[in-house]
C-alpha cells in the first residue's frame, strides 16, 4: 500500500482517504483521514468520513467517538444519523432508538419510520422476556423471574405494571431495597395508579420503616380516599405501632436488634373483653419480662403461653401477690430464622403482645461442638423377657439401622415364650457380630443388664429396651453426643413415649403426624434439632449410652436395691453426678418406645419403690428433677420437635444432599447450580465452599441461598499435604450435625483430601465428580511444559509442567516424579467414595487409565444438561461473503494457551489476505492487541445470546488443546445457532461428529488448518449442511438433554449409592438368607 505522506497540504490526505474509501481499502482510508484531522481537528466532515471507515472496519467504539466529535463541531452535520444507523446494525436497539428520538426532535431528519420499526422490535423482544418472567414467577422462582423482568424493562422501561411485577419478585427474593426502587419507578411512570403505592407501603411496614410506611399510606389515601383498610393502616401506624431498639452485647461484638410490634394492639392497651391485664416490658433474643393480673379475681398462678413463629415454645406460670411476674430466658439457638415472631397469649386466648425480631445471621445458629473421637466400638445390650412382637420389631430395626462399629448382645432373661430363644438363635446364626445368652432362671432387669455390661469387656455400652425401635443413625448420634465432652457419662435419646424424655410433649404418648413413617419422623427430628445436648439429672434405660470409663469409676448398677429395674439408672446417674460426671439428652436422636409391657400392672409399684430409695439416698434429687420441665435447652429441644408440624409430607420425605465446590465462577459451579435447582423439589440441597481460607456452608431455601455457617481457617489447606486440621475439625462437625444422605463432591481443589473420609464416617454416601483431570495431575488439563496434551503419560522432554489452582512453585517437581505420589494419595482419598461421575466416555477412560483403583462399575458418565428459554435458529440460506469481508469467528470462554490463544495468533499470521476476524467473548490473556482480534469483554451466561446477536458471527470456535471433559461454550454456541470448529480431541470431536453441527480439525499443522478453515467457510453448501445439522440438534438433543434429564440420572446414582452404603456399613451383616423369626 502506497501512502501519500510527503504533501504539505491537507487536501492530499483527504483525497487519498476518499480514494481508498471508494475502493473499500478501509485501513488505508483510516490512516489518511486520521492525518487530515490531526492537521485540522475542526473539520467535522472529515471526522464523519473517518467514522464511516472505522464503522466498516468493525471498530465501532472508535467510529462512535468520531461521529460524536463531528456532531460536536457542527450541529448541522449528519454524523449522528450515521451513528444511529450503526447502532441499529449492531443490534443496539436501545441506543439506536435514543439517537433517532433525539434526531426527530431537531426536525432536520425524517426518522419516524425508523423509530416505529425499532419500537416494534423492542416491544416484541420485551413481550418474549415478560412471558418468560411470568412463567418463572408463577413457579415461584423469584430470582430468575426478577432477572427476566429486568431484561424486559431494558426494552420497555415505560411499562409501569412490569416495574410492579419486578418489585414483587425482588421482594420475595429478599432484595428489599431494589424492590422499593422498582415500586418507586412504577409510581413515577404512573402517578395516579394506587397499586405500586400500596405494595411499597406494605413493604416499608414489613421492614419496620414506620415513618416512611406512614407517609406512603397517606399518599395512597390521597389517591383513593375513604378506603377502610388504608385508613386502618394509617391509624394503626400512628397510634398503635411500638418500636424499640435493644442493644445487646455478645462477646466483643455489639449487636443492634430492631424489634417491632405488629399485628396486634400494644401490650399496654386493654380491650374491654379481656379478662387479664398484661404488660410486657421487654422482649429480645435474651428473654421476655413483664407482668399479668386478672381484672377481677386474685388468681394465685396464671399460665401464659409463649409462641415462636406460630409454634408453642412453652407455657410459663406467672406468680406473685398482685401483678404476677412473667420472666423467661431464651436459649441460644431458639431463633433459626432471620425474622422471628414472638407471641404472648393469656389464658383467655387473647394476644397480649406479638413482635418480630430481625436478627443478624451470626445469631441464628445454635451451639457448635468440637467432637472428640467417638468410641472405637460399642456393645448394644438388649435384655429380653417375652413380648415377642416387640422383640421382632426391636431386632429388625437394630439390624437395619445400626452402622459399624458395634456388636449386639442379646440376653434372654428366661422368657416363658419359647419363640424368644428361637428368634435369638436365628439372629446369631444369620448375622455377624451378634452374641446371645440365656439366663437359667429369671434374674430381673438389673442383674441381666450387669451381665451384659461385663460381657461387653472394654466397650462403651448402650442399654436398649426390647420394646424400643431405633431409627437411622441412632447409634452414630449417641456416639457423637458422648464425644462432645470427656466428662459425659451417659446419653439418652428422645422418644415418643419415654416420660420426661419425650418430645414434642412431655410425659404423654406422642403420635406420628398423619402419613409419616417412623423413619421419616426421626430423620426430620434430627435435621431440625438445635443440637444443644441438654444436661439432665439422670438418664433413661430405654435407650441409654454409657461410657466405659464411667463404669470403671463407679461400678455396675445396684442389682440388690433395684433387682427388677425402675430406679437403677437414677441411682447409677446420681452416683456419677456426685463424682463430677454429666448426663445429657441427645436431642438429635429419636427412638420409638412401646414402654413397660414386660412388667404390666406391677409397673406403678416398681416406680414408687424405686423412687423412695433414690429420694432416701440422694436428698438433692428432688431439687434437680424439675429441670426436665424448665431447662431452656430441653424446652428448645421439644420446641424444635413441635416445629415439625410445619413440614409437609413432601418436605419430610426429601433426602438431603451437600454439594462441594471450590470456586463460584466457571463451568463447574454453574452446572452445580443447575443440578441443585433441578433437584430442589425432591432433595434438600446444601452447598459447601472453600477458597483455602474461608469455609462457607449454605442452604438452598425457596430459590435463594441462606448462609448457615462460616469459618475462617486458622491453618489453611496446604497445597503439598492437601490437609488442614482446622478444616477437618470444622467440616467433620458440620457433616455430623446436618446429617446429609449424600455428599456430592464436585471438585476437591482447595478442600482437604480427608473430605470423602469425613463424609463417609457420618453415614453419608459420597459421590465424586470429575470435571477435569485434577485426580490425575495438579496440572488439571494434562498439558505439559511444551504445550502438548499428555493424557496423563508424562512426556520425556525436560522441563517442568505448570500447576493450577495454586501459586507456582508451591508443589514439588511433578513431571515424571511427584505426580505418581499425587495419584496414589488421591486414589486413597477416593476409596471412601460410593460412586464416581464424569461427563464424557473419553474422560472416564483417561481417569481409569491413570487411576486404575477406581471402581469401573461405580463410575458413571452423565452429560451436562442445560435449559435454554429459546434457541436461535441458524439462517435457512447462506449468503456468500464479499471478497473484502472477513469471516467473523466467535471464540467464547476464558481464552488462554489451553483454550487456543496461540493457535489463533498463528492462524492470523497465515491469514495475509485478511479473511479471518476473531471475536473474543470472555476473559483472555492476549498480551497485545491485533487489528483482527476484537475483544468484547466478559459475559454472564444468561446474556450469551444477546452478545451473539450483537457480534453476528459466521461460526464459533472452541480451540482447546486438551481433551475437555464437556465444554459449556460449545453447547451455548449451538443454542445460539452458531456452528462450531473444534480440534480433534475425543470429547469435543465426538460431540461435533455425532451432531454434525461443526467441523473437527487437526491443529498440529497450522498452515493446513488455515487452508481447511478457509475452504470450509467459503463453501455455501458446507455451511448450509452445518446449519441443518444444528437445527436438528436444537430440535432433539438440545431440548432433551436438559437439567431435568441430568438431575434424573444423578438421582438414580444417589439412590443406588445410598442403598449400597446402607448395606455395606451395617454393623450386622447377613451370613446367609435366613428369616429373622426362623419360621
């Protein structure tokens, strides 16, 4: 190209620019015009011509700057008209419409037709977004609906009613400030419409912003005067609403709690029909204080009911001379919601006070215990005397629900029913770890139990009545509770029928909710527990865990004073208490109990006799036992049981799954979110994240994430050892306390390698996913130091391979060296897993080849499923490119060496005729700009199609130089109607060949690669075939392989893993198939 650079006059540069422009030599024209405007920067006409050439070169940002400069220099210039048309061509409808509207106001251009066409396009797009948003809203997917309404408002911001819908969804998604702003926008657009005013007022009231709510209701009354409901709200907020702020110290941190009385008159206001005067002077998260009096009679004691979130917490007795004192302290862990309502109800049924407390998340959780190592083995001792049907039920549950390590000691106390010994004999023959004994004569409960304790040797023991029915993880729960303090001597489970150990109500029979099974109830009970392990004066022998070290210190039960039971455990526990031992209730474990059938009518006499001895020996016992009815932690345990009535049957049936990820960006966490949301109807989904320094445990509730616990690690996960003792201590407790059925590890990067073992130890089934080759090598992508894919077989060239996830040089030399220890150690960690999943057969082969100890039969392939609101169909006809037009190739993703950065640069070196133009959508690490590489910045995957519409690519490219395990960007390209080019690595090559929606190339010879790409892209028939194949993929595979289909495959894997683990970890494995009753 010859540039006329030696002329001293501007006209020559303009003339050269015009000449180059006319023959469409855009870059040469740009260079000439730039020199011209440098000589005379006030020439608006030259700035306009420069803008044209920049636009044709697809340098849209520079073109926009040139057009605006021309407009600034001359208001009569037509530069903004060209700018508006450029925006229109780019698909920037909103920007184009704004420019055309501005031009119309000048009266210089007739652009009415342009404006009308853009508005129609805008409205059509808005309608599509609104329909999609309405569907999500109807399904109560508030976050997704809000995103879609926001997109619709981007096209039609004048729609006030859509701003209102947007506000509703934001409010339900707990984004209150944004919801208020949305209602304000609606009010500004439709100042006479009362609807947004009403919703804004109620939201302000809910948030406790009294003054603002009152003003808004008054505005509403101006719009709609005389509406009784509105006037009542104004009166209520003016005269009845009480607001109080309590500052409470919690350790070194000062917390401010705003407490607002709602939905009732203030406690100091008395209704005429009330029998009681009640005044509440203080309610906060610490407790409640006040007084109550009968209006006419001086009643000695007045019962007052305290409700939390609509569920009875407790009934307290107010006592005093005249005004009866009300005082109760609330235990930590009572409030497990961000907004908790406390209601005080007097005996006549009137609400004396009702307040909502908004508590910071840090105050919502209960106590956190550091569990020491549980006992290595426990012996379960069941003394048996007749009651055949109960024995059958008891043994069936013990054999089904007890996990190792345990042994079962069955002692027949000379039953008169001959079937009993037959059952025990059959049990010992059929199952491992079962020992049976028979007393020659009836020795009584206490002596029989002592025999069992002696047979147990050095084991901790559990005494279990033969009419008890244990439930899943019962022994795990007792062992864990006992290990929380070395001075805990006994642990007792809670029950439906166990006197003061009963829940939800004390000392009565507690029936199951209609439709619930015992297993369902016990699981829900465990998961809703506050895990506070209340201390009590004594345990209960129906299900009593006893530490062996306690037995060594105080001896056995007193079989002389209590030969037949009833009082023996009270005496035993009081002896222990006097020596400094504790007795606790495991408020997470629920065991069902038929209660005292063996003793029949003698039961009352035995109880009275035993109690007399205990009272005589321990005068303090009578002062200790009222705690069973007043201890705040026991009240909390029973309250949590009462809360279960709020659960539906479907909620109670749901299994609980914990998903583990390392980062919240990239394909893995996106797919994980897709999977969790697809499972949410049938599974209770939780999420564990570790970034090496911070652990976060979250719970998916109604489409939003709620942080349950977080912990900053004192010692972070070490990249060499891949352990952190602090991590393992905290995560072990979280796993135990929240009792997951499945722990699905999506990636172990930044987590301790101990995680599978820790999860397995709690009884969870462990599923491990492989989304890359981290298990094979810390390089992850298996790309060696020369940029070659090794497949896990280290190449012989010298040099060191890079590592990912961790800083350089943070690990030993891996190539042909430490990588083998890495695999060995990783394989050992994965030996605790019940199933493995990856996303392509090729990835499975690579992993199995390098880590052959993994089970082939438990290694599944599940492709990633995706949901798309719409597919963009590729063009039915292919238009040939003009000779001067480059093929626009869209390359989405984080483009680095592994994603083909160097290949792109090499192709551009070959492309001396300017036929290729690459568009990078996403992060990248190109170090220099290139005239035919256009960077579009990062993108949100939900906006991918919008970006594609603006870029208008001819084809897409996924130029990964390793065998990816799936590749979401390939799926996204196809959903957007763009055929794709990939390299010949199995996973992507197989997907492209099976679909026909793209090309597979060998990239080793760049020149040959370049010629193949040009040949294929220049062939209209070739392009047409790919478009046809792509439409077929969109019609079938793209629709069928959605997140629901993916979730169904994972559910099958989970259920199979749960069933296998339940069988394999049973303490009592079947020896052969013999029925329990040996009939």
